[in-house]
C-alpha cells in the first residue's frame, strides 16, 4: 500500500495536486515525452495515496538505464514484452491478481499507469491500454500533469464497455491536449494549451529546487553560531520559495494586477535587502575574495536575464536563468565564509 509518507513533497518540487484521484481500480493513460516523467512518477508515488503500478520496458538494459530501472522497480512493473502474442492478456492477468490481493488488505484504489504510445517519441497510440481495461472491466482515466503550471490532476473517465477504441482515444487525447508537456515536439496529438507558450525545462519547478543551493551557507551560519544571520537567510529562502510556488505572483495577475506588482516588489526588496546586508556584514568583518566577486556578478547577470520585460509575465524562458541565478548566489554566499 502506498502511503503519503511525504505529503508536501510535490509542493516542495513546485507542484499542486488537485485531490481528485479515482476511488476505484482503473487504468490511467498519460502523456510521455521525456525521461523526466519517471522522476515525476517517483514524486507521485511518495506523495499521493493509492496503489500505483506502471508498465516496464524490458529493453532498458544498457548501463545508463540503470538509474531509471531502479526508479521503475519501486513500483509493481509487469514487463511489456510479447508472450505468445498475448501481451495485453498477460499484463491484465498479472494486474488483476495483485489488485485482488490488495483489495483484501485495504480500501485503496489500484491504478495501472500506461503510456499508450510506449515511447517518448512522437508515435501514434497503441490499443493495449483499451483492451487491458476492457478485459478487467474497469474504466480509463486520463492522468494530467501540466509542466507549465505544475498542476497534477485526473480527468474524466471513459468506459471501454460502451465506447469504441477510437472514441476512447479521441476523448482521452482531447483532455490531455489542454495541458503542456516538456518536449512538445514529441506530443502525438494537437496541443490546445493556453496556459504558457513556453515549454518547461523539466518536471520540477527549477526555481524552487535551485533555492536548495543556499542551504550549505545556511547550515554553516548556524554551525558557526551566527544565529541572526542564519535566521535572516532562512526567512529570505522561505519568502523566495513561497513567491516561486505562487508562479512568481502570476496567480494574481489576471484578477488583481496591482497586487501582482506589489507582491513582486515585496519579494525582490525583502530578499535583496537580506542579500545586501549579508554582503556588507561579511565585507566589514572578514573581507571578500575574488572568487566571491566573480561568482556573484555572474549570478547577477543571470538575474538580469531572468527579469521579464514589460508586461510579459510568462514564466517559461525566464525560469531557467532565474534558477541558475539562485545557484550562483548560493555558491557565492558560501564562498563568503572562506
């Protein structure tokens, strides 16, 4: 049984989960355009409460696939290989056996996740997902994750007992097509997403994750007994993390533009004042090395590159540069302790 061992884990990675997971055993189909999708599956596994299963690809035998296989093996993963030309029957039978065993132990739903095309490349959907669900007598849900808005949710189900393969495919693709993927060139259907015109770099919010680069400096301050500096650094990291979790404040832009601009200024001025105060303190007490100046001003260049111009509030192309700004500032902060 999968328990919510780390309930906020998806939040720490910048994701919002709309708690509408199926309360029934089902097959879930999802878009698959990048190997980063495997790390998103691990995040779901650790954060959301249901019994989760995936289809494993037996061809992943090269040495550089070993980390991916380790992730996949955390789940129950029947291999998608031909056995007497009855692949769907074998997988359906294995899933049916284990879900019946689980149903005797708990009330959690059992969900089999499938990428209908079976690859990250731009290929048409195969029919296996449909016939597996039909053999088991269960419904099919679209699993939706929008890599631009970082939202996880389940769509409306389809029933293979009353719908044809073509009807199910058209319905499910239509629901998933409203949300952005990582590599849009690998999407096998026409995207109809209006949330953000830019593709995501990875499954996680790079700005949120990159804030971890300040932790070595933060821990060093507390270890040295500089509690005031450590507390102020921690407060700045928390404010910055909350700001990026709110999509740089763009959640307020459509309904309250003045609040959006005020939120942006507040975060920039507060975090900026903490950074300046730490630099001045270290300069007055210890002096600063050339290493610090080199890394700091390179980081500031990335900060300039990450600032939206004019009324452009879209996140995509600025998030990567802003994440590198966090990393470089985190390294330069730690270099001040030399």
